[in-house]
C-alpha cells in the first residue's frame, strides 16, 4: 500500500511511523525493529497469522528504507489485519524483541495435556489474550516460560 493512495487514510500516533486504515476495516501499521531480528520474525509469520489473524510484511515498507539508531540497524516492518488484532500482535512482537519480563510458571502436572494438546488451541487463546510469548516445556512437565513486555493475566 502506498501512502496517500486512494482508499487509505493515515491515522497519526498509532505506530512508530504511522497506521493506516484501508477500506473494509483493514489496518496497516508499520514500525521499526532490529534488523538482526528479521529471521526470527520470519519464523513467527505462521504463528502470527494463526493466533492473531494478521499478516507480517518483512519485505520493507514502500519508500521506507532501514534506519540506524543508537548504533543499531533497524528495519521497517508492516502488520495488517483488524485494528485490535494488529495492536495485540505488535505487543507480542515487541515483547519478544524487548523482553521486560521472563518468568517460569509452574502448573499442576495433570494440566500438561491442556497446554500441549488440542492442536495448540488453548495456547493460542492464551497468547492472543495476553500478547505474551508462552512456551510449555515438554521435557519439564508442569513448567511454562512466559516472555513479554507486560503480562496481563
């Protein structure tokens, strides 16, 4: 999507460079992330699509080359989807890239199947509702690791 194209309007203050809403309620938000993290984000594209119903564009933002800040190379990325989903996915991504909190949580061992089973449905719901990266350790029954900027349990 080109800035200023027909059918799109810029909404100030929503993202680092901006957020646009296209006809039909699709929101496109662009922001900078460490260029070194692009491979990690690429590996998460299917998770972001499945959990948050958003699309992540790592090919760069039209007219927006990477930048350098505080000696770090940054790359522009775009998220598109419904506004609420885009915001949740952005918090999830920022939580992975700029972890403020990482903690291990213990849970009753007989709940391992709840966290690990049902094709990940329960985990997807937890991740979607908290925007935290949650990993259940298969080898350590009854243990999960939660990483995020902020956790809202």
